[in-house]
């Protein structure tokens, strides 16, 4: 007898969060959004923070709304962005708001750390892409500044682990989220202690690492009472949102490239083992933990952040819809202006459109003079970056690829999907858009025995959600623009 199962996923991104109910019945999954709420960094006394207490309240509201609709979930699971963490004292109390990864405190941390341990040694010991906000550099900055907070920290927990802790009282560190820190041995549930000790990071504050799909325990009695539900189990799903999203790629073979498209574009492959070499270091690829022992060999690309921030800046004069922005892009000359989406100036500028203009002027391209040109520049640059990253993946994987699976919210952008197919020459399969919540839900199902394997999860996804296929066409000027783009990166 096939029993209907309910799983509640809490999926938190850098701009919003959702509570999504997954109903699993007869091999098919139905998603229902229960609750949505905004999430933005808080600027306090010169630094950016996340309000984790507000987020926790929103998650409890999501659970309560689910119960009020007559649904008692079988479990809950939480996924979020990576690298950021909270501090617990010896009594298990949260000591402060977690600092946000876009905060400027780590602006010089990488260069300072590499004076102690050479850059190549750090990469070969961790296999992680160098980004100034990785947890390694956040903690090293605290060491450098003799942070009193670090001195009274008993344990750090990454954001999904901290929220799991607030729900269950169990403080564990899930593998996929820990792997974003640049503090693990590649592909292993083991901290790279010699490296951490060499740069002064106290390893005593690092917790036990568990695999995705671990049952942590029941939610605390007071939370169950507040929500009006049973003490249902909290599952440590693949806590990094990209790990959950990649688990939901509806692939029917192993030879595929994925782009988890949202604020960031995470582009890579699912590898049976880490790929760590001087060549992958030069290319700045990362090896993060996946499900069922896989490694997410990928590159973090500054994705829809550029368009999101441009839209926010323009809202003072014109509040564009996403469709209006695409229409503006269509009206502009293709490949007239291009930028490197990962340039440092785009990390958190006060005025994103002006930062794009400045980049174009500085690189001798002239000055974009309209919103349409800036939007077109962003989309063209992302597609070119995808082609560049694909070429790099081919160099180190020796695998023939025929498809790119675009998953996540960015899969709704038909213009960029087609542009990506045209520029890369590969078929693009777009969807599901709710990949992260889907992967979260099906890992809960796997933890409770309702699903047996990653392959079965992907079969359920193929049979439950529609996808759209984009066949490569001709993008006039793309090849010449790609030559210009490669020179731009040199």
C-alpha cells in the first residue's frame, strides 16, 4: 500500500526564504508553498549581518501554517546558502548575529593568510575555490583581530546547522554545508586540522560532521506545542542549497553539466571523487560535498545578483518587472558590452549599474548609456562565462557532455536559457525551478525510508515536473565576443 507522505522543506536564500510542503504519493511529488518571507542582510555599525532569530521565527510560522492547513508533516529539513556561521557559548547560547559573507571584513584576508600558508598548499589541502568570504578566511580574520567573540566560542555551526539546532537542540555539522568552508579534507568528513592550526584557528570549536540524510531527533517540545504539531523528526538534509538543488537535477545519465541558477550560478558536474590538481587550482574550481558520496565539482559564478541589484537600484526611478527587463535586453545590440561577472567590484557595490559602466569604461569598451544595454551586457556576460566554465570542465574531466541542466529560479528565464544553449552549443534542459526545495524534500524522504536512492529521487522528479528544452541555435557575434571575453579575463 502506497501511503501519502508529507515533508516540509525550509529553503533559505540570500534574498528570501520559503516553507514548501512536499506530498509524495505513488512515485510522484507535489509541491505547495506554505509560507514565503524576505531575507536581507542587516547593516549594523559598519558591518553586514543575518538576523537568524527572525529567520527562526519565520520557519516556526511556516510550520504552524502547515499544521493549520490540516497537514502534520512527517519531518522537516533546512537548507541555506554556504560559508556563514553562528557562535555558541559553552551553555549552548547563540553569542551574536552571524556576519554575512558579503561583509568587507575579509577584503584582505586571503593575501594575509597566504603569507603563512602558500596559496597552492591551501588549495591542495582543501580543493576549494578561493573566495574571500569562505569560512576559512572569515575565521582567520577573527584570529588576526584577536576577536573576543572567538575566545568565548565553544562551537561554530553553519546556518542550516544552527537552525536545526534551534529546532531540535542537536548541534551537529552536516557534510555538504561544512564542505563550503574550505576547512575540510577534499571529499571527506574530516577537518583539515593541520592547516587550521597553522593559521591559528582553534579546532576545538569545530563539531562532529554527519552525512546528509541523518535524522537529528524530534523538534523540541515547546516548538511542537507552539506549532500545534507532533514532535516530528528534524532531518539534516544536504544543508547547502546547491547540494540540495543538484540532487534534484532530473538527469537520466551521469554525463551532464548543471547550472544551479539564482543569486549565484553554480556550474559544474557531479563527480564520484574530488578533482584536485594544480590545473583545477589555476582554474579556481571547487570540490564540495554532495549526496551519496558524490562531489560537486563546480565554479561559483556571480549570477542573477548583477541583475537583481541593478533592478533594485533602478527601482527609485522605474520598478521593472523581470519580463520588462528581458524585453529591454532583446532590444539592445548583442555582445556590445561584456564584463566578468566575478570581478571583485561586483561583490557588493552600492550601485551595481554604475559598477558595470565603470568596468566597461576601464576595459576600453566605451560606456553603456541605457538600462537596456546594461541588462543585455549582464545576460551576454553570463552566457559567455558559462561557455568559458564549460571549456574548463572539459579540460579536466575528459567527459563528453550533451546537456546542461539549469535548475532553480533562474530556469524561468527563457531568454538566458536560449542564449546559454546558443553560446555553449549544448542542449539546455530547464527545470525544475524549485530544485532546492525538491532535493531537500526527497532527502527527507530518503532518510525516512520512503525513497531508496539518488537515482530513484531523480526518477520521481522526471515524472513529477515539466521541463523545457532549448536547442542550440545561432547567436550572431557570439564567437567573436567569446574571443574578446577570454582576453578580458587574462
